[in-house]
C-alpha cells in the first residue's frame, strides 16, 4: 500500500504541511509506505492545451516533459493520494491547480461511454487550510475546489475532505497588517482546534491506508 501526500503550499513546515504529515503518520501506522511531495520544489506549469493526451492513437497521459512528469507517474501508481492546499481568494493555490490539471485531464477522454481511462481506482483526499473562519466559509464551500466533483468519475471514489479554519499564519503578528483578524481568536484556535485537526488528519490517513 503506497500513500502519497502532495503539498500545494509553498511553506514546507506550515499548517498544510503539518496536516499532510499527520495524515502520512496515520497511513504509516497501519503499515503503508508513504511519500511527501513538495510542489514548490518542482519546475512545471499547468495544462498547456497541447491535447496530446486526447489523441486517438495516444497514451492518454500528459506529454509535457518537465519537473512534474515523474510525479504524475507516481500518483498514478499510488493506492491513495492526499492533496493539501491553502485557500487563496476562495480557490486552491496556483501550484496545486496546475498539478491537478496535469494529473486529471489526460484521463478524461470526451467519451460518454468511457469518460475515464484511469487504470483502476484511486483513493483521494483533500486537506484545505485557510485564514477564514468556518462560519465565513460555510456558504462558499462548494466553490473552493472546482475539480473535486470530477474525482469520483475519474478515479472511482469520492474524495475525502478535511477543513482547517482560522489558521495561525505568522510567527509574530505585530510585524504584519492583521486588522481584520483577531489574534486572540487565532491563538485560541491554534491551541484548541488545530490539534484536533491534526488528529483528524491522522485518522484520514489511517482510513485511506486501510483496505
């Protein structure tokens, strides 16, 4: 059993990375082999609309040869993939969106009888981190990740989702503009809720790695 975590945050030790690593700890606790991929370390672009993946005689794989190509092969061969992204302007980060375009689009072949050519099934999950509170995000949840509804059609299973709200962003808030945030609320969230989010991420990884 191989479980991969993909970090769509540029921060290698931030909230998103912390939760992804907790998920991998959960997967490892039940015997899974795990790997952590840091997207910001890679040199790549999103989908280039070359349509090589749509050729009738093609392999239905992304043909673009850059830093993401070996990662795409790893994701296809995995038993489960956990994608983690901070939410920017109510959307996934740009590096995560670019990764998902390149990973998912080749398997969707414009054929109603066989819309997906993904070889088998793949367990997937998303971990989202954000400055916003749960109350603020509640009516906007459906739009945070436009590609999530396609996951079940492409990979055979609906992705699990974990939301971490009102996250602690700076080590020292006095150095940065933060008038619209309550530092006290964020400190309380960091102390009381974030450990619960970490525990939930651990269980998410554990479930994913359990056959």
